[in-house]
C-alpha cells in the first residue's frame, strides 16, 4: 500500500486563466504549453499551460474558446521574454 502524503493547498481567486498566468509568471516559470491549440470534439479551442515554482509546486491552467487563444498567445510571449533575459 502506498503512503499518503498530506497536500497543502492555497486558494487564490482569479477571474480567468489569463489573469492567473500573469500573476504566476511574475515569480515562476512556464514549464509546459500546448504547442498548437487543441480542439474539442465540439470544435471549441482548448489550451493548457503549466507553471512550476522553484519548490516544485505546479499549477495547471486550462482555457477554452477565445480565452484559450489568448492564454496561448500570452504564454508564448512570456516564454520569449524569459529566453531573452537569459
């Protein structure tokens, strides 16, 4: 039987995934992003962005429709900004 670890959770309210991403990238880094927008079976766009903290904590941001397009665009802009700083 596997041991169970107690997970600490913190709840922060954001009005949408874009606001959450902008808040997180001030301190943490984007570690995964959907290369191309995916489409659900009903044709709606879908995007996923993963942000990882220095301590290993990860946040997954999902968006659908127009918000997915914007989340994807902003995430790529942030990645470009970060790569130019190095």
